[in-house]
């Protein structure tokens, strides 16, 4: 299922910002800061940039990290991009993909069982004729 452009942009921006943060504060902390921010995206939509900045600083403080001005600006931009992603649509697509993968897996097992049955059939026929000798 192809992602629309905003989802691609958001995913790319998230990777870039998290990578840049990792260079400043370390990988684990960068992932944690972004993850914590994503948990409150429903709240950030109504925040001003100044309020969002304060929230980012609180998250950073809770993680015992210091962010540069550039980091904060990048995180605000990321947050504004992520707010545009329709999370419900994305969730629906992921659930649909999961169901499709389960069906494919089940179909693969059925085909495998079918060919296993054919193999056993021919083995049994071979055994039958070899007993007659």
C-alpha cells in the first residue's frame, strides 16, 4: 500500500531529525525524545510554537539531555509535519496490510500442505508397486 506524499515526507523528516539529534544527544535519547513528542501530537496541534518549545524542553529535561537551538527548531518542524499525517488512515492501512499478510501466509501454508499431500500420494503409489514385486 503506497504512502501518500505527506506520509513519505514525515517519515523522511523524522529519520533526518532523529539522526541529527542522535549526533548531539545520543541515539537512545534521540529516539526517546521523538517518541515522547509523538505521544502528545494530538495536544501539540493546538499549541503555539512557543508552547511547543516549552513542551520539547520539558521532554528533554525528563530525558536528562540538553538540546541546541537548532535541535529545538528541527523538532518543532518535525512536530508540525507529523501533525499533518492522518494517523487514523495510517492505522487503517497498517491493519489492512497485516490482514493481507496473514492471508498470504495462510494461503502459502495451504499450498504447501496440498503439495505435501500430492507427494505422499506418489510415495504411497510407489510403495504399493514395490510391495507387489
